[in-house]
């Protein structure tokens, strides 16, 4: 990655090539794997920018031609095409920016036979001058191929540097990226996504920064800043650091999904669904061996070795922080009584073949049924992603309230809701007000009896264009649990 000044512009352009191809890599703690990678590594390179920068990414598609696809759009397809989503960032969803409607296709069979050059595509992200400092991530987001690519390791971290990094206690702490990838590997490869049982039939392998259960060293009294990234496609995490005899290391959370808190929050457990990030400060305590574990993973994710040599005097934790965004309030709602609703719902046995289930987003502005007078539970279009249909038209400058819920009966079935382009302020869970509310870009919504519900406020700001709202259990998104939102000018 290079950063250079551009004549006539005060801020630099950050240039990075992201070369995507099948690569034979060795995953420490697991073994050899052949998978799609960014730049031959797992995860991809960490990109660091500042507010006001331009991030320019050149994508090389060195993957083989796509296999023929004869099914409808509610089955996996085009596994060797991709694009790029800068998850959580408040940037333009249009043109050659954070546009998930683009396709970076590989060469065709004829082009390969003719010796054509591997195609190159450019993404240009203008980071706003007031963009919150924090931890974000990037990954492919082409409908139909997202899950297979991410569980092969196509993901990387974006760090937006800024005000929170200059807090003295944070500046003194080591800045550690902890990117948790969830891989689906069988016989050294990521199998093609060819049936609805593909996910459950292969156990997940979790890596941290490309290694199974790496070891990190911490001294008593030392404070480190961990940028936790749940780059998982199917599994939510509940992270805790435990040692021998049940001792724990506290995690002092300072940010959620890239937005800084007003002050640190001391936790013994940090919950993260697929796509979440959490910045935490961890201070070494009693010497010994600790492990970072999760209820969603069968083995430790990382070992923490607290050494015998302390830091004297012990490093301090900050008492307050520069908050990342001001809160919204109910009185900010532009048109009271016009709330939006989303219901995550699945119907079994709707389609023939290897992907029989329909993963739907119902509620306000659901995709229309093919036969509105027929059996909606078996309708082949109702509530399913249709790239030609706009589910929500969202006017810039307005503040709206959404309620999103799951009607799944099993608590383990989580449908994380993710809205592109604008952060949302979570104000209620299951009807109970949060104090304080918390900014998110991805919110976990487990099932149950009844399934959980969340309510949030959102202001649509700065950028027009078509973007997405979807379930971030990426198997579900690829099979239809996604909607199109269109941000339009105010007035």
C-alpha cells in the first residue's frame, strides 16, 4: 500500500492493489489450503486511511472463468466474480466507490484461450473529512458468491485513524488487529457451494490473523488495544478471555462497529455477530496462560500469555473518549407514524433442486409476490431479493425509525441486519430501551419464542445511490434475504 500527495489536493491518495486468485497457502495450526485470496495471504492486507483521504484500490481478477449458471438468482452463482464492500464506512455507494451492484468478472473461456490479460477494476473511495475514526473491514459482496468467497478467507481490515487514536492512554497502547476469519475447508479446499446443506456439513475452522490459535504476549500492567473483527459468514461469537482456575481478563470496550463510545465499558464478555467490530483495551494481570474463547467456536481462538515481568508503573485506562457520533432522538423523526418494518422469515420446500428454502425479508415494502392471491408461503418471489426492485426509497436529511425482528423459533438462528452506507442507532431490544443507545452497522437478531426484535433510528446523510439492506448470515443473503435501498436527494 502506498500513500502519495496529489497536486492541488491537501489530502493523500492511498493506493493498494488487491490481486485475487487461487493460492496454495499454509495456515499455521491447520495445514495447506488452496483458496481464493487477496494478495496471496489470509486475511488480506490491512488498509489504513484518515478522514479526507482517497482510497484507490486496483482489483486484479486472476480467477478462472465462471462455470455455467442455469438456475435462478436465489442459488449461488458466479463464484469467480466479485466486487468490494467497505463494510460500515460512510462513503458513496455509487459509481466506482462502495458499489455492490458492480461485477468484477474473470476472463471468459474464449479470452483465456486467446491469451487476454487478466482484467483489472478500480474502486475509488473518497473518505469524508468528518468520517469517524475506527475499525471497519472489506469483503466481496456480489450476490450469489459472497458466502463462498468469505469462508475461503477473502476479507481484510480497514482502519480509519483519527481523534480517538490521540487519546494519551490509547496512543501508548499497542494497536493490535485481531481479524477472526471463519473458514469452511474440506480436503484442503473450500468446496463449491452446491447445496443448502453445504454450510452445516463442514465444521468451521477459525483463524486469527491467518493462524489457528496464535499466541499474543502481554505483560502485567500493560494495556493493548485490540481491534476485534468478526469476519465470519455463519457464526456469531461471544468472546471472553479466561485463565486457569476461572480467572478472567476484562475487556474495556471503547468502540462498536467503528463508532467510539463516550467512555470505556468494562466487560467479561463481548458479543459479536457476523460483520461486527469491537475495539477493546486489555490490561495484563496475574501472570499465566489465558485463552480467547467463544461460545460459537469449539476451540480457543487465541492464546494470551501474560509474562512475569510487569510494566511499572501500570499503564492507565482512559476515563473518557471523544464520542464518535452524537445520538439521535425520537423527536428527530421526520415523519412520525411512518416507521419501517422488516421481518426475517424462511419457508421450506419452496423450490426444487439443491436449494429448496426461501429466505425472505418481509414487512414494509417487501418484494411483491409473483401471485399475490396465491399461497405466499410457496411464492417464488415474495420477499426475495430482486435486483430490479427498489424496496426502500430513503430521502437524504430525514430521520426514520425501523423495527426489525425474526420469526425464527430456534434461538440459535441469528439474522444479523446490516444497512449499507449509514450507521444506525440501536435504541430498543425486544421493546426495552437501551441506556445509552449504541451505534451499529450490523445488529444481531436471534430467533426464539418469540424471536427477538430491535428498534433503531437512522439519518440518511450525504450520499445518493442504490445500496443494500440484508441478513449478514451470508448463506441467507446469497439465497435471497436482501433488499435494495435507494438513497435519493432531499426535498
